[in-house]
C-alpha cells in the first residue's frame, strides 16, 4: 500500500515537472519569435574575434548590411553610432539600440587609418527557418507528452519523455530577451547544462532501445558514467562561462578551451557514441520488430552525428560553409522526432500504441514541406543582393532556379503523401486494388441485377459497412432508383427502395465533392435525403461518377459506431 502510494506520487511529480517544462517551452518559443523579428532588424552581418583585445572583424556575410556598406575582414571596430566600442559587451549593447532601416555611423580602423561608414542594419525575417525550428520544437514536445501519457510508466518511456522536453527547451531558447539584462550569458549557462543533461539521457535511452540487452545489464556502471560525463562537461563549461563573464582573469583561457572542447569534441563523441550503441542494439535484436525499431532510430540520429562532425571540422579549420549548411541544423534536428513517431506508429516503440489520423499526418507533411521550401526560397532570395550587379545569365539562372522550386513543390508533396499512404496506411492501397479488381470482373456477371448485387456485397466488405445501397440514374425519367441492397441485419419488411430526383441538392453536393460525405451534411442540404437518412441511421454517402449527370451511380453505406 505504502509502496504503491509512493510510486503514484512519484509519477504525478514527474508529470507536473513535464507539464511545467512544456509551458516554459511555449513561453520561450513566443519570446524567440519576438526576439527574431527584433534581432533581424538589428543585424549588421559581421563577426568579430572576441578572443583578442581589439574587436577585429573576422567574417562579413555576403549581401548583408556590413557587406553593402563596404566593410572588410580585418577592420577593427572603434565606435558604433555615439558609442565607443572597447569590448564585446560594448558592441552588443550598442547593437541593441539599432533600428531597422535607420542608418548609423560605424567607425573602424583599416591599415592604421580611421574610416567612417554609413551602415543601415536589418535583414528580412527568415520565416521559413523560423517555421522549421517551430516544427522541431513542437515535434520534440509532442514526443515528450506522448511518451508520458500514452506509454507504460517504465524507464524507457520516462527517458524518452525527458530527453525530448530537454531538447525542446534548448531549441526554444531565444538569442536575446530585452527584459532580462545579460541574457546572453544566462542563455549560455542554460544551454550547456541542458546539453550535458541531454547527453546522459540520450546515451541511456539508446542503451534501452528497443530493450535492455545483456551487454548493458552486465555493466551497471555505464548509467552513472553517462550522466557523470554529460553533467560534468556541461556544468564545468557553464561555470567557466560565468566566471569569464564576471572578469575573472584566471577563467578566461579555460573558458575558451572548455567551450571549444564542448562544441568540437564532446558533441562529436556524443554523436558517435549514440550511433555505436544503436548499431550494437541492432545487432543484438532477435526479432524483426526490435531490429526495425533500432534501425529507424539510427536513421534519424546518423544525419545529426554527421552534421556535428562536419561542423566541428569546419569551425576548427576556420571554414564557413555558408547559410545552406546553417539551414541543415533544424532539418537534422527535426529528423529525430519524425523517426520516433515512425517507430511508435509502425513498430510500437516502448509499447506505445496510438493511431494518427491520416488527415492530420498529411497536414503535418504539407506544413513541413512548405517550411522547407520557404526556407530554401529565403536563402535564394538573400543571394539575389549579391548578383544584382552580375550579368544577365546569372540573373536568369537565379530566376529559373526559383521557378523550378515553385514547380517542384506540389510533385514533392504528392510523392511524400503517397509514400505515407503506402507505408503507414496500407489498407487504403489494398482498398483501391480490391475495387479495381471488382471493376474488372463486373462484365463477366452478365446482367445489371447481378452486377448490382455483387457490387454492394463487395463494397460493404471492402469498406466494412453494415448496410449498403447502390443507386443508379434512370436516363428516361431522370430519377435515381435503388438497384441493389446488402445488409448484415435482416431486412424483414423494411422498405429499401428509394426514388429520388437526380438533380436533388444533396446529390449535387455529392457529385461536386466526389468523395464520401458525412450524412448530417447531406441531411441539412436536402429534405428528401434527410428523411431517408433518419430512417436508416446513415453515417456516410459516397459517389462514383462516370462523367454525365444521367449516368451517375451512387453508393450509400451505413457504418455502426461504438456508441450505437
């Protein structure tokens, strides 16, 4: 009794923590959106070397305000507007006062000569990238809530839940918050602590996907090792960052070293360790379902690990791969919640059994494709400023590329949707195949009565309805007549005939929709149909049209619901 009470209280406490974290994620996401609109209005498009005593420009982003103003790498910033610049904090404080589209003076030192440039800050808001990041945050939060409320209360589901919400918190962190002074250092501390926690949680999680095997059970010291490495790396780096911010000279060098080690060594080692563990789990799996779970998760983690390796190598070598590589970050991060949903939907990861409506899945697919194409459009548009002075051939090539992307949107969306149907809703493909086979066999039945009887029986079986009626249009009178009826229930003396004008408003609505419609919609449109629907408790009506109103064939089906 006491043990059960403690377990219940522990579960409720973890649930409260998760819900509070989800609320914080929502709040931070809103702040991030507000911050991004303000930050892009203050963007100058340059980077400085904050490890030197002077603020030397190390990178100029092509097409951004600094590039347009004529600044060059190697210039040393002396002042911005009326503010003298001596430290990075001075530069950040001065940049925070900039206004989109309002020119300001930037004084620099170039080859020993003081020069003044007119710089107009501001770049377009990257709505496509923001949408991708928002979808990633939403995806991780949804995984966390799903694992908490739709999975058994076991260790793997708890690990999945809290790892996912930790990633969502990190992704939702805004770059700046005007109401909180020195937010950038607070953000850095939170980022490193969350990263360390994620490292321990994901290593532990990977070790139990799809289940705990002997190699992990025989090494109980691995679990504390995972968390010790992650929390130590994140905690030490965060502590040194705070010490460096408060001007402790002894911490300056170690803080830079710890930050580089965290970003270029720990993250890479983390990714490789996750990949190695999932490969071991895949090799140890003895059932196809378990192997598929490990393989699906591995397919989502591998791009993230590769991205970390490439990012580490290029940053240590001082190579900038451009905005296209930066765009890859939200994409590889989004892959993880996607593969988790696939593992849950197809292979019941951690015994989570949930059904996703096809319409919801297709809406999400469309949103993701739209966000991806929007982000690509934005990146291409940002390059337009760089080719304005180029020849006609370059401009024509740019225009053709944009046109090609626009033409590809619908085919790509349809291809992904057909893949979703094939992989996750095979019953729809099976229904289409059975209906095509039915249509091919109809001529062999001979007369119209036999065809009608066979059609209603087969369609009732394919669509799993309890009763069905096939209506055909009489070309002479223009009325719809009942041709055949099939029912799982004894008909007795029930009147199954139907006489209806083929131009009835409800029939017109079915003809225009060319898909199954809820019966209550038809009842509101047509009084004649309302009477028939109420008599037979009709749930849906479907129509197949041969092309002319006089030759329409209508199929009516009644499906029993759980309530009835």
